[in-house]
C-alpha cells in the first residue's frame, strides 16, 4: 500500500519547510499501521492564518485560525466511541489545510522542532481523513495512541507530553 501527498503552497513562507520530505516519511509510515487502498493520496493546502480562519468560519462556524483542518472524501467515523473507523475504499482520502503562523507559533511555544510539529499535524489531519477523531475521550485515546506510535517510529517524541495546548 502507498500514500502520497500533493502540496499546494498558498503562502511562500512554506517553501522553507520540508513538506515533501515530511509527506514521503508519513506516506511510508501510515500504511504500516493502517490498511489503505492502493495508491492512496491526499491534497494539502499550506496556507496562512487568514485563509485557514476563513475556512474554519465557513466549515465549522469558528472565526479564528487553527493549525490544521481536514475534509475527508468519505465519512469513515466509527459507530461507537473508541471504536475503529470504517476502512477507506476510495484512494482519494480528501483534503487538508495547514496554517503557517499558527504552526510556527505552536512549535515555538511548546519548544518543538518545527518539522516535528508539522509532521504531527500532517499525521493528525490524515487520521481525520481516515475517520479518526478526538471529540470524545475514548476516540481521542485511540487517535492519540496511533499518533504517538507512528511519530515514535520516526524518532519524534510524544507531542501530548510536551504541550496539550497545541492540540
């Protein structure tokens, strides 16, 4: 199985970040933990706080910037809290938006390397595409557990022990 990311840079400051490298690493790690359709992909819009704030308002009714938003191509959410999502069947998993200023600020406040934080947020957004959520504590435990294992396999420490305010 494979997973690829297409990055659309809406803000030039993203060019200094290694998004393609992060995408390649996650594209190799995620299929080791989760079953995916062959040739799975997601589109990532790397934007600024103003763009993500507008998207957050339009889609969630929250008029402020956030670090990452996801739009899955299919609703794969589980039926009961803490349950597993339905398996993805469409290789086009959906779209993700990630905001430059918020991500940079969060990494600085938490004392995290920016690339580690971006890796976590891209993984987090991808898990949302795959039906994982953190609205309920049981679902959050499942999602965070996966994130911690996958990030550890990349040499990235548990982001939830660093600073819960970035989540």
